[in-house]
């Protein structure tokens, strides 16, 4: 006997209550204050056998599938795929700007999503499905395009210019050492600037100075990620962006650097900077346990995404601006490419500068001009 199957969208009362609670600012799992829910139920002969729940962010072309579930005794009969297809079609009908669907999957459900057109990004558990592309390619590129002083700031542009100043190392071990020690050194300096910004009671001018200096350290972190580390593990910055965007908005010159902002979470709690910085540190520390090229690309994608998020949310600057300043600095420092002579000179001048600065501070302190 043919079964009577019905799928309909509505908002159950318990979800209405949770939505109300989110407006009141209460902490409830999986509720995003910037959006709302779309709920679908599937029924067989009048009995509900499954549900799908979506989070929709206003003005965003990327939605999240929070949950899709079919009762155990009805699984392996195609109901999950039927519910997924119906709900996506319904969403596309109502939201003409919807382009992509994201889901964070449990390991046992990954095969289901792959079979239904999802592809992995940011690791095996995070998947996405391209639904439609409402914008023509030229419109897409113009929306992402960033030019600074007449130069297109793309992944290929940045990596080519960054590699120009990479030293010729005697061995692969030296290359790896340079990569890991360089990254550790630069993000350590970045954290030190953030500490000063939040704990040293800086005046307005010093705050501005620190907010200009700290991003430069993040720029140096990216430099090591796409030079020493990239050469050692044989990957390109394009492949890192492939991991982030799914290859959607690539040009002949790679990706525009700021295209990353359509694919990352920009939530950031300035009032709990320690938590934010510790989360960043955890991502950075993942490099320590990576052994394969594929693992490295995934983690580098996470790191660069986090750096882009920090730049936008903490310093109100785009990633493209930071990376342009990084290359501009290196062009001035090494106009002919990496130079051992210039490198050694910088060590000497830095030492002299620090000594002279320390003496000036001590002198002012003895004269009563500097206080703790």
C-alpha cells in the first residue's frame, strides 16, 4: 500500500519559546541572535518521523542546517534525502539570495551529506552544499576586488611577492625550522601587543600606535605560512583559499584576499579578549601535530581565517590592507630580494635602538617624567 508522505514548514511552540529567550539575551545552545529558525517536519501516514531545522541569518547568503533527523525505524528508506531536497527547494523559493548551505556533521552522518551533494571544507565534519549563484561572475569579482595603489590584492599576488624575500636555505630542515620558529616568534609579539592594549592603561596615542603595530605581526605570521611552511609542505595560498571557499570565486590570479569574509564567522567578544586570544592560540597550536600536506592546508586555512576575523573585529581593518602593508615593508627592506647583509644590519640596529630607548626611559624616570 502506498504511503501518504507530507512535509510542511512551521515553528513548534518550544522553538518559539527558545527564540524568545534568545531575544532576551539568555545563553541557549545553537541560537544565533542575528537570525531565526526555519523548521520542517516530515510525516508518514499522519505520524511525524523526522525533522529539519535551519538557522537563517538576515542578509546572508549562507544558511546553516542545524539538524536533520529521521526516526531510527524509518532510516535507510530515503526519507532523509526527501526531507533535505524539499526543505532546500522551499528555502530557495523564499530566499532568492541563498547561495550556500553549511552543516557541522556527526561522523556517522558524513556519508549521508556527501551522497546529497555536500562537500567537505574546514575538516571532515564541516560540509557545504552550493545551491545557486545569483550573481554573475563579473559582479562577484567586483564585490571582492581590492586594489591598493593600483595593485590587485590576490592570493597569487601576495604569495609571489612574499616568496621574493625568502632565504635560500641549505636544507629542508632549515626551511622547516625557519617556518615554525618564525610563526611562534611573530604570534608571540602579537599577543604581547594585545596584552599592552588591554592591561597597560595606554593613552589614546599609544593605543593607536599599538593598533597599528599588532596587525603587522599577524602579517608576518601569514608571511611564514605562505613562504617557508608552504615551500616545505608544497602547497599554495590558492589551495588554502580553496579549503575556505570551496573554489567558488577564483580568478586567473587566484582569489581576491577579502573574498574570505563571505566564508568565515565574524563573531568576536571584545569584552573577553582572553577567551578570544586563547581560541586563536589553540588554532595556532594545531600546527604542532600536523604531519601531512592535507592536514597543514586545513590548519593554515583555519589560522588565516582567524587572522582575518581578528583584523576585522578587533582592528577594523581588512586582511588585504594588512597583507599589502606586509609586502610594502618587505619591498623597502629587501628591494633586491632577501639579503644576508641587510638581515645582519637589522639585528645590529634593533639592538642599538632597544639600548638607546631603554636609556631614554631610565633618564626620564629618574627625572620624574615616567611613572609606573
